[in-house]
C-alpha cells in the first residue's frame, strides 16, 4: 500500500500546479492640518467630494480554456504506465458571487498496481477568473475500503479557510491562511499563467490537507522536450516545498511547461523514498 500511496503522491505533485501575488499594504498618508481662519471667520464651504466609481473587474488572461482535457501517463522507477491521470477544464460558471473555472483532475493506477489495489482519486477546484485564486478545493479518494472527502473553503479577503474531512464522521477545522493561498490543483493553472524567463523565481503559499506550505518555482533551463503528446521547447522549473516549520518536503522535483501560448504541463519528475516517479503528458484535447 505504501507504493500505491506514493503513486497517489506523485500524481498529486502533477497537480502542482502560479501567478504570484506580491504586494504591500498601502500606507495611509497623514493629513496636513488645516489653517485656522483669521479672528474666528467661518471656513469657506467645500464642495462635497464624490468618491470615484470602483474600477470594473477584469478577467486574468490565461493560456487555457473550457473544454481542455490533458491526459498523463505515470511511471514508477522506469516502469511503463503505472498510472494515468486526466485534468480537464470543465467550464466557466457563476460561483460565489463571482465567476470561476471549474477544473477536475482524476487519477488511477494501471497495469499491475490496478490489479493489486483499489485506488481512485478525484480533485476539483473553482478558480476565480479575476484573481486566479481558489474559492473551493476538494479531494475525493478511494483506497481499498477507505473512502474519504477533504474539502477546503477559501475566504481569500479574510485570510481564512474552513477545512473538513468526511469519512464515517465529519471533522472540521478553521484555518488562518497566507494571502493569495493556492490549493494543489489551482497552483498548476496559476503556474501556467506566470511569466517565464531565465532566472525567474517565485514563491507561493499553498494550503493543502489543512496544512500550510511554501512552494518556490525557479526557471532552471529552456530545452526541447518530447512526449507522446508533442515535441516542443519547454521550461524546466525546479520546484521546492517547505512546511510550516521550514522543513523541505520531497526532493529533485521538476516541472516542465511548454514555451508556447498554451503553457502545457509536459512532464513532472519527483524522487520519493520508494522510488522515482515521472508524470508525462500523453494526449491533449480541446
């Protein structure tokens, strides 16, 4: 079962999916004291100030669209197709007083692992079209007889989230999250939207499984990559993950994004204690 769960971890890494939100809170400038009028004279009347109308919200430009379906092969320590994963942009819909992309990822083992274990994973997320931040993220899993549903409801303006795990019982936990936190699946799509150039480096907050992480992506090299889906120039991005205590999680983690208008995730490689996993793009539709 450890091997099977490591497969799940590798597929989840594929979902790493970042627009980085950097910024500082604006500072309020002190108001200059008004001059007193001579000998108690009345101050001149001032015209009422009309606050400016709020700027209309503008959707973020993205390299993906509704109807896109990406299929990946997952190999373990050189084995051929130990698992398969699909990621699809189902639609763009009204959601939580805004508009969001509804994105679904599914993963299951193939071959020998499929005969040995009953495993199935489904992650979905709602990504706000104006911020590219998740509104809600969930992971449904079947591992043998164990069925579990994990859900995170994000309140990005308040910097909070509600995390719950549903099995035979329901456990709920309020969370304090970092500004502009991503979930595992939304991070991949935010990463596809980020600008890339030599030396580019970005650090992102991640909220996953009720825990907080920091994910750093660094553009390592541009190279030609060949998969079953396509051959194209791609950026190799080194990915490092640290937990709340600053301890590294995983090693030798790399993500390749195609250097074209679609920024397709072409490959992900990760070294885990039980072996090396490669997640590679095999088909593109939509």
